[in-house]
């Protein structure tokens, strides 16, 4: 039986993620208000503000938008890495029985949306660069929608959705590393490679100083930024070297302590700022031709239809092949509702979209964010309606959805 303190920490985590989802929504709405009113000039001016850091010959000069996307989001990916390491070593993903179903669901939830997008954009080389945009799931938004259903939602549903999102994030990290990199600088990659053994030795020698890890991590982030590999990946790599346990005091976990301290900052500050900076779609001049362009349509259908088909279909296959079983209190209808919620891809989809079409000039004829928002809204509404219809309003004597 789970320890009471563990259950309390799990519930606290889900409450934090749910509140973050609501704040993300408010930030996105505020961004669209700014982009479509007289405030649009100041919105664009703010995001294009040049920010420069120079130390001797080392110079990093970017507009504020890219500092948010490359800098603040590296902290988000660092937190993702911490969560992933903890889950694999001690959490839900440490048990093979808990891994198989969300892993299958995540693979389907990435492959089918990407396939739908590619089929709709086949033959357009520039548009094909956005194939990974509908493959992402936004855990904060999805859990925020689940919260609207109150205590009717079993904890096992939230754990399954979170586990699937973790695999989804791993897939996104791999995709970014392999497909969304600029021209590679071998000199900068050499600097990254020097940081790795230093971090390894720090971990092996039980170095617990946060400042030491942050210092080496900052050097690695700068080197990664200059290398052409996306800088946010430095956050994931750094997280893998944070000690899970203090060897002198096994009751203390540096990783969990750091994860706890970062969670609120990421949930309530970094992700809302990212949403505000990236969700400001201007509807001026957007007509039927732009709305029905194959890029936003491919993204919207990938998130809405592809996620449902991929997550539900691959989970069904895993269960039928006896490779996995449904979580406690979950049946096929509620699994379908969860699968629909996975189509809420807001944060990560926006992030990959910025990488796919950044500085290409091809997005003058469409706005990929329109497809992200429409697909995410449709998925969230469908997922909520399905679960609201299936989940019992009071404890039943038998499962009403079977």
C-alpha cells in the first residue's frame, strides 16, 4: 500500500500541474488580446527587444523572444530531465508493468500525428519541416482539464497521463536533437564534451553543491547554443548528472530537492511567459486560404485525430498482445477520453513550431500556431466531454462505462 506521504506528494504535484495549465491558458489568451488590439505594437516591440551578453570575445546577442525560447525553456527541459531520472530510478517508470502501456501510447501518439501531417504536406519540402509539431502533448494543460472533473478522476488516470507525457517529452528531446539543429560547430561541441566528464566525476564523488552543477551547466548551455544543437538539450543532459541520493545521508535526495524548488518557478513563471511570448497570433489578414493551408490543417488534424488514433490504438494493441494492462479503474471508454486529451499539445507544439519555421520565411503564408491552438482546443473539449460522460458522479456499485 502506498505510503501516506507519497500520496500527499503525488496529489500536490498534480494540483501544481493543474493550476499551471489554467495559468498557461490565461497567458495565451492575454497574448492573443495583445496581438489583436492596439497593444500589438508594444507586444512585438517587447519580444523583438535586443538583449546582449558579452564577456570578452564571447557574445550572445538575441531578441528577447529567443532568450525565452532558448534560455528559460532550457530550465524547463532541465526539470523534465530531473523528473525523468526520478521516475526511472524510483518512480512509476521503475516498474516494467507501469512502463509498457504509456510507452506504447506515446509511440503511437507521436507516430500517427506526424504521419497525418506528412500526408497532408507531402511534396512541400518547406512545410514538411513541421512534421513533429503535432507529436507533442502538453501535460500541464491536459491535467488542468482533468481537474475540471474534480475528485471523479482516479489518481491512476493522472499517473498514466503523466507517464505517457514523460515518454512524449523524451521523444520530443530526441526529435529536437536529431532534426532541429543548425549547422554544427565542432569547436563548440568539443566544449560540451569537456563538460560531460566533469559532471560525471562530480556525480561519482558525491558533489552536492548546486552552484557547482549550475556553473558547469551554464558553460555547457553556452557551448550547446554556439554548437548549432538546440540549447535546451543542455538542460536535459545536466539533469542526468544530478545525484538522486546523498551517499552520506540516504534520506536526502539532491535531485528531488532541486526538482521541488524548481517546479513552482517553471509552472508559474517560465511556462506562462513562454505561452505569452509564443501564442500571440494576429488574426489580421487571415482569411480562408491561410486557415485552410495544409500546415495548420495538418497540425490540427494531427493533434485532434492523430493523437486519438495513435494513443488509443497502440494502447489497445499492447493490451490485446498481453504486453500491458489497463490501469486501475480505467476502461476502454475512459482510455479514449485520456487519448483525446493527449491532443492538447500547446507548449511543446509551439516550441517545436518555432524551431521548425524560425527564420525560414515560409510561414508568411500561414501561421502554424493557428493549427496548434485549434487542434488543442478541440482535443481538450472532446476529452473533457468523453470523461465527463464516463466517470461516475458518485461511487457506483459497478463500473458505469463498461
